[in-house]
C-alpha cells in the first residue's frame, strides 16, 4: 500500500459502545478522514454499502449476524475490514487481530484485508497463555481454569444503562447490581473458541467471567500448580518466557515477581490500565503454586484500542499512533 496523507475510515455500528470509543480515538487524528452516515440512513443497506466500499478501513461494530451481512456488502478489494464481533475470530480466511500473538502476526495483519479484532477476555487470557505454550512450559493439554473480572461497559448499552440507573439510585433500579455477578454459568462463553484456538490449547479452559459494579477495567487470572508443569519449572521461568516473548512490545508490560508496587496494600487494582492501550502481566504465588494475571482496559486494548492498533499495523504507520502508552 502506497503512503497516503490521509485514510478514509468508516465505522459501521457507530452508536454502540465500541463504535463510540473508536470515534474518540480517531476524531483528533489528522491522518484520518472519518466517513459519516446520516442518522436517518444508519439502517439503509445501500448507503452503508456505499460507505463501506469507499473506505480504506471499515470497522464493523455490530452483532455477529449483522457483521456477516456487512462483510458481504464489500466488493472493493482495497477495503480492509476490521470486525469487532465474534463472527470471524476462528475463521481461516480472517487474520486474528492480536499483533503480539507471535512474531509473524504483524505481517499477517499488514497483508490482510480481513482482520478479526480480538475479544476482551480472550486477549487477556491468550497474552498470558500463548507464550508459555510456545516456550514449552505449559502443556497444551493442561486442564486450565481462568477467572475474569470486568467492568459493566463490556455488556453493551443496555447493561451500561442498567448499572448507571442503579448507581444514581433511580426508582426501579436494581440493588443486586451493587455486587459482582458471575455469568456464563453453562461454561459456554462466546470467547472460548478463540481462547482455545489462538492459545494453542487441546481443550478450552473452564472459564468463569464476572461483571463488577464499575465502568471499565478487566483482569484475567489463571491458577497453575508448578509441579504439573515440570519438576524444575519456577515462577521466574514463566516471567522470563513473558519477557522474551514481549521484548520491545510497546503495549505489553511484564511486571516483576513479588514487587511491592504490584499491589495496593495487598489488593490488586483491576482498573490501573484504564485509559490506556496497555496490558500488564503478572506472576503471583510461591514455589508450589502461581497465579498468572493480566490487566487491561476492556474498552481500550480489549476492544477499540486494539482495533485502532490493528488499523495502524495494516496501514503501515506507527502502531502507537493515536493510542499513547
């Protein structure tokens, strides 16, 4: 792709949570020309198709079925689609939008016109697990469990409205929303296929997500018995695998083992990456057991920030552009 002074970008689904956050990232950029759809034509297939095909990059911030319909509208071979739904994350003809996945992933994102943006829970999980599998420290058939605590913004506009009503104490608001709420109790969360495939696992993890009474921020925890990994594997070995895998990565920080500033008076701050496109990785524990922990902003690196990063990589510009640290 030849360098251009500006790129035409369209967001299909611009009124959703991810779409609105994308606009926050993009509207201040001088190298982006945002294509806008009139509010009365947001559901007009012909107008949507026109804008999709006019764009250098089109973000699909839609439910799965609507994303598939939108993708089918694109006839321009130069339009790059970056889809934020789960529709294409395990599809063979779409590239998985996690630049830090391995050393070849950026080249794949650069070359592809179909990029499936990573899920928020999935990105935090895969960034913990994949380097250890690739390094031979974590067997692919290890019976993994994972726990995720996330802000309510990941549930979309209705969930946000419900929580905001509860916070404001409006009549008929739900007092039960003041406590953390586990969900996906049938163990069939929609992120599991990508977690297994891109984590290079023989089976999906037992995954327990929990919504907390705060807007955004996400942490995934993966507990491990070191003796099940091998008699000589130590917590420091896991950290060294992370450091080697993520060396020079602009958005991944591997935190030191047992450093006091990892915790706030013994408590872990789920929201410390909010407002950034950063992922923090930790190894907590002792000589027998460890807990791998990742932390990110579920609307940043877990959604819109990751989508912008993928766009930057695809367009061949500095991937930190418009994202900060």
